[in-house]
């Protein structure tokens, strides 16, 4: 087992902050990035593919920034609930649009890279995060999924532990022969910071153990009590030093001091709740292992309870929530874990979370405030996005002055299918609205109070012309979004496409961010109007009379550094290039799939040039890529066949060298590198277990049979897939033969 508890708070790009905000620690989005405010920011069930792609891109950026702020800087800006809701929304969108899952998906990452100043420690077993639950339905669903995965009947007893989720800093402690030899923070889950000297100063962490396994890695949370936090801040203030925003920040900052003497002076505490590498098991259950850790001298949480039903889990959650204010330390939820370690091993892990545990988080806060104005912004795909300008109000510890209004339907009081929401109440300037942050780092409006509506308030009329370029703004059938038809003529779209091109997951050019793109786009001497212009910037500057280094904000060194950064990006990975092109519906995940399939730019470019939407071998080959559907495929092919878009791509490619994708390393197993399909009823393991086992052995599991299928595993009830496999000559075996093949008979 590995410890798997952690979270981070998020931070908004400072370039988008409203200077009218108050305390910098409470800043929130003021001018929201239009790409972030794609009107498809409804419930995940109401998103279209374009909105999903834009949302996933924004979420990845916001969560990455959040992880850096929380894990590296120990300086979270927004509430835990807002961050957790970011992750929840990202997961929901990925579940609905699996083809759009990004290569930098937050669900594939834990924490952030270790900060400079400490030695690095590679965790022998990754320190993972937890899936989150936000209501009773999520908890019930979790238990049902566990039972389904294990093949248990719905009425079968499933023992789980419930324990408070401590709001602190995750720490791993390695003991050899009973002696503490190393302490490390979580870091990015794979590599943490060596804080051994600092950990030795914490009284709750034993230096020596009696009766412990020869190798024992204990995992838990470093925290600070409310009383100790108040006393520390009082001392800091009296000495003219830095005070801390909350106990979590204080604990994290204290543990990560380069001088252990400073840590020693800070009142840190530690709860043990998990373990990593073991030479001998502690017990055969979660609860027994925690009891063993307590016997060895570690502090474990006394509120940890063994439960045998979801009703008992909810009862413990309710009881702990009621005690929250009197515990004397911060918690942000309750963690449930399958008690049997044998079942935990069977359930295993996803990429960053265990299947056998979940964190039931406490709800986010709400607030009422006045809607002062509704502004319209234009995104990279031409989407017109309404933004609510609010009378500043604090929500979850953050001052909010802006919120997304999703789209024109949401303002009018209806959903994407025309059905009433908020009982059909529309939203008008002057209304008092309920703001929440549970679904996103960008605040949203939940409801409106008609009793407080001003007498002169009039319904909001959504524009039919683009506010940036005056072009028609049309709404296609089935699209929740009204879009500007101006294309590259629209300056807002052009600028946003360039911002996307230089974004972190694309070309990521140091010194050429959103602010610089806006400046160069409007520059009459050295304009950047399309991606190719970036790579001619140095040559154009050399020929210009007015040099870039003589302008405000630049100097000889900064210009040289910028040009050098641009030069390094002339060599680019194929997936990054495809993503950077900003093709509608093609996110990082789709770009990675395309790059892996075609392996080189010439092959990809030739295939897209040859392909025709809806017909031909090249089109069929594109659709055959698992995860690329007809909407995404049509968008790619159309882009390569539009003269202006294609010309811009060709001009860009004249400056680039694209790296081919290295062949995937194939594991040495009987099914490594093979494409397998499961059909019918599996009797000795669940479908989920079978898929996970196959993928762990290096196989690729597909959902349908094709000429590229190597093996079909057919159980009772196999139908059309078995028939097609026979027609195609695909080898077909039953479940027993499959288990024998992989050595599990």
C-alpha cells in the first residue's frame, strides 16, 4: 500500500488579475481569459466537444499553477473546496470526453516538482492523491464501483475505515532496523524533498522504533494545531516577522526551512495514516495496520472508525463534521479506505489514485452579492462568453468580483435543451445573485433573488455581432455557444490562438507569454500576427532601425534571452506541435494520440492532406485511432484543407524541426504489444480487472474488433464481436485460455 492523501489550492494567472482587488492573497479572476470562459462551461453533461476541450485546457493550466502555489510555494490563494472542485470538474469532463484527455491531465499528476534548495528523494512507491467525493451519492457510487470491480454482490458486507483528512503537508518517513534514516515530502508524487534533519525536530516523530519491520516507510501528515498557530503568529508579529495565512501554510513553511533550527522552534505535529515500502506486513487490514503504527509509537487519529456500510460511513462523516470546529486542528473532509489489504491489492491503482480509497470533502461556501454588469469576451474558437461583474464579496476566503455566466441560455434561465433552470428565472444587471466556487476556480452564479430585483431591471439581450470585430456571431444547431464568424480577421481570436501557441503545453517559450503576445500583436514595427512570425522576430529586429532592446520593458540581456528561448523551440516534439496548432476539438490527449499513431510530421501532414471528410482510406485510418472520433477527425482534416490555415501552417513549418515519436518499449510478456478485445461475460474476474491486468502486461485493450485486433477473449454471450473476429481471422480464446496465457490460471 502507498499513502495517498493530498491536495492543493489553486492560483489564477496574475496577468488576469483585477487591480481593484484587495489583499493580494485574496485576488481572483477579473479579466477572465476568453478561452477559459467558453460558454460550454455548463455541467459536464451539457458540454459540447469544443467547450470540453477549452475547459480541459484551462483546468490543466489552473491546476498546474495551483500545485506550484500549494506544494512548492506553500502559499495557496483560494480555498481547498475550490481546488477540489477543479479536479472534480476535470474528471467529469474527461469521463464524458475520453478522447480529449490531455497529456498533462491533472488526473495523471500528483502535487508538483520539488522546490529548489533541498536534496531530492525518489519515492520507492509513489505517494499518490485521492479521488474526491462531495456528497452522499458520490460515496454510494464509490462503494458500488468497488463491489462491481471485485465482483461482490450489492448486499455483501464491505468493511471500510473512516478517518479525518488532515489539512497539512504529506511526509514519508523511512526506518531501517528501527532507526529513522530519511524523511521526504510528497513533491510530485515520484520525487520529494529530503527534509530528514527537519523531521527529526518534530516530537511526534519517533527516532527509534522497537519491534518494527526491518524496513518500514511510514506516511502521514505534518500539521499545526490552532492554538500553536495562533501563538506562532503572535510571536512572529511581535518580532516583526512574517505571519502565516493559515495553519497549513505555517506547517508547510516550517517543515521546509533550510535551517533545521527554525523548524525546531516551530510547534509541528504529525499523524501517521499510511505506509509505503515494508519488509514485513504490519497487519492484514487497514485498521489493524494503523493500530500497529500506534503501538510502535506513532500518533494516529483517534477518530478513525471501522464501518461496514455506507450508512455508517455517512454517520461518521456527519459526526466528524460536527466536531470540526472543536478538534483543534484543520481537516477538510473524511477519508474512506477498504479495510482488507488483500482487497486493496486486488483493486490496485489508477494512474494517480487508488481504487480502494476516496476523500469525502466538506462543502464549499456560498455568498450573495450584486450583479453590476455583464461583459462579453471572445475566445480562441470565437466563442462569445458572458462574464458577470460583481460587487466584491468573499467566498471561501477569496474576494470574488467576477463570475462566469456560461452562455446566453444560462442567463435566460434555461439549459442547453431549452428546459427551465432556476425555475426559469433569468439573470439581469442589478440582480442579487448567489455565487459559489464549488464547480470551478472561476466563480459561478447559482441563483438569483427575484425579491431584490430593481424595478427598472431589463432582460439581458445577448449580442449577435462580435464585440471585437463586428462580424456576425452565429449559433449553430446543437451548439451551446454563439461564435464570431470573423476567424483570423477577429483580433480576439488571433491573439488567443497565439497565446495558445506559446502556452505551457504547446511551445512554452520563456519570456513570450500572454502579455508579450498582446504587445507584439499590436506592434506596428515587429508584429507577431501568426506563429511563423515568432521565428522571424530576431531577423526582423536585426533589420529594424528601432531595436527591441531599446523599448520599455526590454533590455539587451532580456532580448537576447528571448531570442535564445525562441531558437531552442525550433526543435519541437510532434505532440506539442499538433496541440500548438490550436485545431478545434484537439486537446493534449488527442495530440498525443495522433503523434503516437503517425510518429512523424511528414506522415501526419501527408495523411491529413490526403484525407477527405467522410471517405477514403486516409479518413478511415484517422477514425481507426482509438480516441479519435468523427468530430475531431473532421476538424483536423478541415483545418488542413482551409487555404489560409494551411498556408499559415506551411509558413510555420519552414522554421521547425519536428522530433519523431520514439517507438514504445514493449514489455516481455505473451501479450505485450498486442491489441486485445474482451467480449461476453467473464466469470473469474470482472471486466475492469481483466482490462487492468492486460494493460499491466503491455497489451492495448480496445473496445471493438478490427483487422488490427490480435486477440479476442470471448466469454458466454459473445455476439457480433466474435462473429466479426471469425470473419477477420482474429484469434479467439475463452477466459480460461486467457488466464493460462498470462500465467493466472
